[in-house]
């Protein structure tokens, strides 16, 4: 029987040791692998609808709305031509697919994160949102983690050459283990974003009251709401 303590076990007498175990206990990175597989498709779903309009909303050929213009400040971040942005936006979508597959995982995640952050900042009116912060940080944390050690093309290629890393259906005793810090950092990042968002909304009188909720349900002013009208007319 294993005597290893759970990373969630409390050690009131030795908080530093408990904190160290909380961040640095080792585990097979199933959780981070699942995030790596699923999360890119959420970004793809948001950006594939914008891809046909890349030239219009993300490049100098159209009408960009850079974040720094909102604050009437100058930025050293350049804006690019339509052809350049079409190529970059297409590359981002391909990077997200290869990241989900776990093929050249670290490079794919870093490339996707850079273009994702740029496209969101250059269209602060229609693209920039809370998921900009969440998505960028998630991809960067995934890039620093060992999320490709499990259920990925990279792991399969590495295991095929070394005959040590199993594939689904094979015994998992030899799956590589890694520190939990990346998963903890991802959890703290997500929590801090929503905590900060909640604090800012406390300063907005009447934020999301009943009038605003009903308005959103009856209109498509905040994304498509196909069920909103039905729920508004049938409150029971």
C-alpha cells in the first residue's frame, strides 16, 4: 500500500511543506492533456467564424479597432497588410489543430498564443473579451507544461522510438510523471480572472439586472440567443 500523502492533505504544522506538495507533487498529466486536447477547439469555434473577414477586421486593408486607440495612446505593435493577416490567422487555426493533436505541441501553442493575443488586441470592438486573457494564459501555461507527455502525437513518436511510453489501451505504469505546478497555475489563473471581473462589476451599479437580462434574452445584441425569446415568453 502506498504511503504517499495526497497533495490536498493539510499539514497545519508545516505549511511550507504542504505548499510545496500542493505545487510540486508529481502526477501523470492526464488533466493537462485533456485541456490541451479540448481547449483549442473552443478558440477555433470563436475564430473560425471570423476567418472569412480577417482582411476586414484584423488588417490595414479593413477597419481595425486596436485596443490602444481606445485609450488614445501610441503603441509600438505594428498593424499588418491583409495578406499577412490572412496568413497569420490561418496559421493560428492550424497551430490550434496541431496543438490539440499534440504534434509539435510546444511550438504550436506558443505560435497560436501570439497570434491569438494580437488579433484580439487589434479588434477590441468585436473580438477582445474575457476569453482573450483566459485563452492566452491557458495556451502559454500549456506550452510550459508537460501536457504532451500523454495522448499526443509527440508522445507516440517518442514512445515508438524508445519503447517506453504506452499508447491508450496499454499499461499506464510507465506513463511519465510531472510536477503539478502547471495545473495549479492554470487553476489560479482562471480563478483570478473571474475574481477580478467580479470585483470590477461590483463597481457598476445595476450591472446585469433583470432589465438587462431580459433585453439580452429578446435580442441578439450579445451573441445569438436562439432560446432566449422562448425562455422569456415562458418563464415557468
